[in-house]
C-alpha cells in the first residue's frame, strides 16, 4: 500500500473506507499520469521517435493538467 492510500484510509472503519475507494483510485490515477508526463518530458528525441511520438506531441501531453486523463485501449 502506498503512503497516499495509507493516509486516505487512516482512521476509517472497513465500512466507511470502501466509500473512499473511488477517490483513492482517482488520486492514484492522477499521480500516475503526472509521473508519466514528467518522464515523457525528460525523454530525448531519439527515444520519443522510437515510441512514435514527436517532441511537439510530448510537449503538448506534458502541458495537460494532472486530472486530464484519457482512457487507454
């Protein structure tokens, strides 16, 4: 369990902790998106080309707010 999930669930009973699951899932998704965008911003051009992304596309992605997450698949 991560520190964030420990803090969100701290002091709650099993019954009320379940209500926080969607909030916890969103927080984890947002943190993951922010982390991935920071990593993308640091990639050199030749690695971006390897994954089929231009520098302009990478920069556009890194400017998106953390809560703006597209569904994959």
